[in-house]
C-alpha cells in the first residue's frame, strides 16, 4: 500500500488518475508495458499524465475507490475550496486542491 493521494495510469486498462492505490493496481496488473506512478500532489499527477498518457487529456477520467469515473474538468470543479492550499498548474491559472474535500465531492457526484 502506498501513502500517495493520486495514482496515475498512463497506460493500462483505463487511462486516468485514480484516488486509490487498489483501483490503480487493478488497471496495470498483468497489462503489458503498463505506465503508472503515484503522487502526493495533483499538479504532479497531471504533469506526469501530460507527458506519458496514451490518450488525450480530454478523455482522462478521475476514478474513485469503486471505479466510478468523472472527467478531469468535473473533478477540478469539485476541488475549489477556500480552506485548501493553492497549487499552481502550468495549464490552468490556479487549481485549489484539498484531497479530503475532493474525495467527498467526488463520491457525491458518482451517484
């Protein structure tokens, strides 16, 4: 088990950013030439995906622990929380990331 917050699957059964290690491992176990990596910060995960993903950014999904996916754009919309710390992303003006808040919001959207 890992202590990272975001698990990228750049080449696997699905391509996207997973919020749990277990789901990300299911996507790469036994997959030939899989590309995956875990990150503490969301902007580092996105940077890795931009370099290594096998699909365009518009097709990436963010997956919760059940494997429910939403678009990267929808996920970013759920991360704007004034109590969180700001992080810079080279493509976006500013993205505010609070992993606990994101997981709560994501699970509400997944239903």
